[in-house]
C-alpha cells in the first residue's frame, strides 16, 4: 500500500520545481514498515529547447535480490522484508542536461547520478540453500553505492527513427562479514551498457528494424590461488581455493543484434477493413555465444583447472503474422 | 512454493534449455592478481616427533605439478624454553599415489603441557606461531555402524564412534581409522587404482572429513557419524581413534570442509580461507592434537 502526493510549482518562466511525498506501507507478519520518501525535481530552462534538471529522491524497497557470487549457475533469489530483513533504502542525487534539436525531432540528454543504498542483503560465505536452511541466519547485511553517467539520443520523426543510450556506471557493496569487510563490485555491476534501436521505412508497406545491445559481463568470484593440502592421504587431501576478493572476475561482455522486416497492409476481411502484418526476424543475427554462466572444473588428465563457459540461444529466426480488426 | 522446489524447477529449466540450444566451451579467464604464500600444517602430538608440511600456493590457472609445491629450502625450528628442535626434510612413500611425500620432521618427541614456538624462514620471510600441548584425550565408549546415513554429500555407510565429551571446556574432535586396503576396494566414488600396491595391501590412515565441536554437549556422550574413504570387505578390521584438536586446527579444517562442499556444489557460496596464526604470509595451522586409545572395529556386512 502506498500514498503519493505531488505538486509542480512554477517559480518563474525559466524555473520550476516538482516536489512530492511518497508513503509506502508494507506488512510482513507482525512487522509493519512505513516510510516517508520525499522527492524533488528542479528544472531550469536555459532556452526553449535546453534545460537543466536536478533531482533528489529517497526510496525504499521491500524486495531484496540476493544473487549467488560463484561462477556457477545463476540462481538469484528474491526475499521480502520481514522483522529480520529491513527494507532496502536509497538516496539518489541526479543532475542532467536536456536539449532538443531540429524542432524537437531529435532529443538528447546527459545525466549524472549518485545513489547510496542501505540494508543490502547477500548470503554469508558457505551458505547452501536447502529445505532446512534458516534464511535469517544465512544472510549478511551491508551497504552499497552506485554512480554513473547516462547519454541518450532519440530521433522522433522521419523515415529513420530510433534511439540510443549509453551508461557508464559503477556499483559496489560493502559488508562487514564478507570480503574481509572491504568494498567489492555488485554482481550486476555493468561498467558499460549500450543500447541502440532503430527503424527504417523502406517503402509504404515495408520497414526494417534493428536492435543492438552491448553490456559488460556480470561479476563473479574466482579463486585467485590454489593451495595444496596434504594430510596423510585423508579426504582433506587436495587442492583448495585461495580467494582474495569477492566478485573479482567478469563474464565476457554480452552483445547481440536483432533484426526484423515488417510488411503491413490494409486488407478487407469479411467485408471489414483490417490490418495484417507479416514480420520476419532474426534474434542474435550473428549468433554470438554470449556467456550465460561460467563454471570451473579440473582437467582429468592434466589435473589443471579449467574454466568452461555455457552459452544459450544462438541465432533464432522467426516469422509471425498479425491481424488487427 | 518451497525454495527447494523452485531450485529444482530452475535447474530443470536451465538444463533443458542448455540441452536444446546451449553450448559449452573452454575459455581463458584473466588470472586475478595473486601473491604466492605458504601453507603450513603442523599439529604437535605429545610423545611423537613433530611433522610439518610446507607448501607454496600458486596462481589459480598456473600449470604446476603438485610435487613441485613442497618448499625444500626453508629453515624450520620448533622450540620450548628447554630446547630447540631443528626440523629436517623427510619423506614417506605413498603406495596409493605411487610417489614420495615430503615433509619436515623433528628429532625430539613433543612434551605434554608445554608451550611451543614455531619459526619458519622461507623466501625471505619469517613466519612465527605458538601453541600449547595441553590437550586432553577422550576414551571411546563403543563403535557403531550404519549401512546408510544421509549428510550434505549424499547417502553413505557410516562408522560411529561414541565417546564422552570432556566437560567444562571447549573441545574439538575428529575421527580417524587405520586399516589395510587393496585394489579390489573403492576410494571415494572410483575404483582404487594403484600399480604400486599390486596384489597386496597397504596400510592407510583415514581422517574424517568433518570436524566437530562440543557446543551444547559439554560432558555428554557424543557420536561422530563418519563416511569411510574406502569401501570395505566383511570382517575387515580397522583401528579407530578420536582425535582431540585445538581451536586453530579445528578452524582451519572446518574451512576446508565447507570449501570442499562449495567446490562441488554450485549452490554453495564460496568460503574464503582466512588468515589465521600466520597472518597474510601463510595459510594453515600450528596446533596440537591428541588421540584416544585405538578401538578395534570389524566391518559387518
């Protein structure tokens, strides 16, 4: 349940302020959480097509993403807040420059942000989730921060339309009980994130579209060293991992291009005017083997460690027929 | 829906998707920055000359022969207020691995209830630690057996020593069994291959994978349910002891046990081996161990 009030105050022709208050209320068993989340956006117009916006936002979240930090299967778990797990809260500061060109045909923006996050949740070292796991005892709590810069451009009119965005960001976490208490990258810390989407009108009935995505690989924890333990031929004998820091390695970057051709025509069916569309497409058109996850193994012959990458979904062609009436 | 069910569904979906469209390939991952350090393993046992294993760690992806990891050129002393024992390199032949195993050995049997200091000079570094040899021993009450028990590693047969905890102090325990094995038996999951044993047999020391503490069991009867490393034959005898460990030894092996699980189970969060007595220059332990009197155990069928 949440309540929200907001108002826009026009101070002058150039300066306006939007301010509001969000009040989320969350019930979990015997525990009730209620917060007041103020937010304010100040907009200063430099001219009719250029403005600067600055914002301050407080937020609370009652769902917690708890990712696995190993190189293995991506088995993230979502947990709701309860008496033990306090809601995550964040404070975000942002400032951006917004400018339009060619009679608003092209929109552009660049925005800087910084976000502080508290009550972050991860699993303690050695946690194995099974039927009997006391989740409350398996959790570690800490803080995080994220900052970055976002570039955005969008073309609204013409034969060619589309948008592109690029984000350069860094997200880290710090937990007293993990990584020797030192800061480490968040699992989904992506340094680069680029998206380009476009559509081109080839003829009155045919159009071509393409979407390109590129982002840095997620972080995972890779052993930095190997320690050989020998204890009189016991089950302890073997190679152990010497970890030096959490989330110290990265999956390879992800990138993918999807394309599609579309043919739209107005037709008559059953005496009525309708629109039909044939769409031909290809997902991951250059069939890149993007990493889904990585696991470590030992070569049975050489006894040396190996890293293996599992990829999913090569090129997938598609054809579809839509009918609107 | 229970987490276990969700997990199983997730695994099923992932495996199905991988089997339909997945691709697995070897990749090279940049080696994280890593500074080699030593691993030191030494438990002093009263009445027995000191034995110390000293190896170096290596960057994770380095190609090495584990036999090259033993640090030969170290200078090691173990001393009390009364004497200093200068350790020398010694070896035993491991008939199962068909290779020599090297270690450092002292000359003087360890005296009970003494404080001992360890000094390791290696690679330009001096590593020191201290321990006390004041551990008591326990007496095994009886030995039980189950043909099937379930732990986090799966279902196994189990040997169960019963004993009474030493009251009013923190104690740490581990199991060991000495027995003869031959190549008709299995080691862990696979057949025991060893051309060095031939048609004969060899004496092995099995040390339990898990270590135990006496939290909430002070002075009470305890039992350790242990999965033997090797399969057995009906009527095969074994000599079973319960080891009493000190806390540093317990902590180290407890980490190894948990990490071993993480190495084989992708759902386990990694265990970082923490710096113990030796600081950042070395992993391991310099502790004390005592063993109960052996009790004969005959494997039933």
